[in-house]
């Protein structure tokens, strides 16, 4: 098990509506990312990961 503290997370943002935290492990294939999205993101169209292994957990939202 690896422990990564909040202070070591990489903070970023994709837009004013999408803020991110990335916790990077010593694993070439996996890390943990948390995106907090308030409102519509992206502003139009859609976003796609071309390659990913992911688990998505949605805390709150509406369609």
C-alpha cells in the first residue's frame, strides 16, 4: 500500500468549471484523479479519454 497525502497531490484545472487533483503512484499504468465539476463541462460537445483504466464514482449530480 502507498500513502499519498493531500499536500502531495497535483492540483490543476481544465476550466473554471473543472478542478482536478492527481495522486500519482509508482505504477506506470495507474494513478488516482479527482475532478470536481460545477456546471457543464466541457462547455459544448463531450470529452473522451483515448486510453484509460478507470473507476468512476459520482457523489452528486443530475442529468
